[in-house]
């Protein structure tokens, strides 16, 4: 049988605390967030399945006539992948889904990111210091 004394318990709790503090950062790619979905990092063809999953989930779970927010927190990437995502977004828009493209605070948008940003029904730059096109 396993016995725990106060020193062992304190050591275990400190190790658990260290593990929690050293948790990895959010990985790049698509994720579901309240109100829509978010892209962290560049647009990549490999992340297309994740986009489809989170976009479909957002369409099913968000209020019917509210726009789905698509947060862009990265720049550039694969323009062909952005155009493919844009085609899916256009089909949804043809069916009445409204999209609000939101540039996350402190991020710039160029290349593939700007393709997605332009396709929304609404475009919103989140806060001061955000530049639509990097380098400006």
C-alpha cells in the first residue's frame, strides 16, 4: 500500500504546479472559440480538416442570425489553401451565413491571411497597433 507523508505530498503538489505552469502554448492552426473560430499562425493546407470541423461546429452552435467571427492571429501562408477555405466560406454565405473577419490585436495580415480577411461580410481590426498589411 502507498503511504504519503506531508513531505511527499508537498513535493507532489509542487511538481504538479510546475507541470501546470509549464504547459505548452496554444498550437498553431484552427481552433473553436466562443462566437466562431480562430487561426493562430499561417494558413496551411494541412489544417484544412481542422478548419472544416470548427467551421461546421460554429455554424451548428452559434445563434442563427449572428455572424460567425473568424479571428485571424497570424499572417501569410499558403494562398491556395486560403482560396480553398474561401470557397467553403462562400458556399456558407450563399446559404445565409454571415462572417465577421476579425484581425486579432497586434497582428498583421498579408498574403493568404488578407485573402480570408477580404472575404468576410464584415472586417474588424481588433485594436490599435493592428495593421492590415504587414510592413505598413
